[in-house]
């Protein structure tokens, strides 16, 4: 049987590359020097696209592949895929939910702890001799017993809430509607009101046109000079200019961020701040989860070409 031709938009770990190459004829878009010419040459042969959440598939890429049938996303977010173009042509789209949920929640809570207790600064304090020369590290803020808000109570938000309960925190959330599974959590419809009443605000929303910059100047101002913003969702959910202004001016206490506009070339203003924890978009970055994500990318592609139901369809 002839193996389907697929377009690989970005690199994967070696443990995913090998089985992908065995199952398909793989064309590596990310290695092409002239990407326009590359698509013009191989586009008509492409039946599937394997991509990553942050890379997606643009309308230009989709249009260059007239026989495209399916796009399999390595990641839970699919906002970088032009879904309108896919709907117009009946192209299936899949992602890799669930397998990364718990790891993302783990990192969000770890970032809260790290930033609130000053873990990175305290280690530097030991290493650079400040402990000997200057004495004890400056006091930081506790986590347990304080108030947490979760903006977007999907799979990841629920896992964050589950972990925060272990710190005896008061937990509130905003979503499109109250969730029956949100046992022990307080529903607050308005994100501004949510931010006003919490010390830590976790952003766990899926990204869409409706959620773009949902955390804007009003929400950030409501969170206030003692508040912390933790983003483990998508960069587009935060108004970065408003966030940077607030961090620089001290009207927001601190932030812990795993995602950025234009990453990895983030706004250099972040690098000058000592009240923000910066992470390289690696919330799902464990060996176990990345292997499960790669397997699900292949499972979706193979199910499609076998005429079987897709394990995790988006479209």
C-alpha cells in the first residue's frame, strides 16, 4: 500500500520522527530554504499535515495543498490553524487533549509557588554569596490559605483547582456558565470581578477571537499590586502591553508566564523585570507527555487514512 504524503511543519523529538517516517512519506517544511517554492512543488501530493500548536497551518499553506484531507496538531491549542479554511474544504482537524492536561496544571501551580516564595531569587542568594554577606533572604508571601481564581474551567482549569485545594485555598472561577463539576468552587461570571477578589489568577482558557486580550487593563488593574497573574494558556489571551505597563509601574504585583506573543523572541521589556517568572512554553514538557502527544498525532493521521473514527477530532 502506498504511504500517504504528509507535510511536517515543525520538528518533533526523535522518538516521534522515526515512527512518523515509517508510516508516511514525510516532507519537512521546516527544513526548506524556500518555503514558497517547496509548497508549490510538493503541495499537490500532500494529504495530511502534522503540525504543532504554536505553528498551526495558515490559509496560504492549506491552499497550497489542494488534496489536503487532515491536519493533526501536536498540542491542545489549535488557534493557529485556519479553521475557516478547513471548514470550507471539509478538512478534518485533530489535537492532543487530555494527555498533557495534568503536566500543564503541575507547571502552573509550580510557577505560583516558585514566584510567590522567591525560589529562583533565593537560590541566587545562596550561590552568589549574599546569604553569607547579607544574611537572610527577604521575606516573601505565603500560598496556603489564600485566594485563587481560574479564568476558564476546562480540563486544565479543573486540574489546577484540584491541586490548589491541597493548599486550603479559596477557589473561584469564571467560565461561560457555571460548571456542575466545579465542586467547592465559587462561580464568578465577570473576569474583572474574579480578579478583584483573588490573590492568584490562573489563565487556562482556550484561545479564540472572543478571548483575545480577555485579560486586559481592567482585569490586570483589578488583580492589583499584591496580585499574581499565571498564564499557562495562550499568549493571545493576555494584553501584553497592558501587562508590561502594570508590571513596570507596580500596579500588578507579579506574573508567571509560560507563553508570549512572538515567542521565542519575546518582548525585551520582560527581561528587565524582576517581578515576572519567564518559562519557555514548556508546560507539557515532560518525556512521558511528549511521547503520548506524538503517539496521538500519529493515531489521528492513521485513523483518518484507514477510514476509522478520529480519536480526538476538533473538526
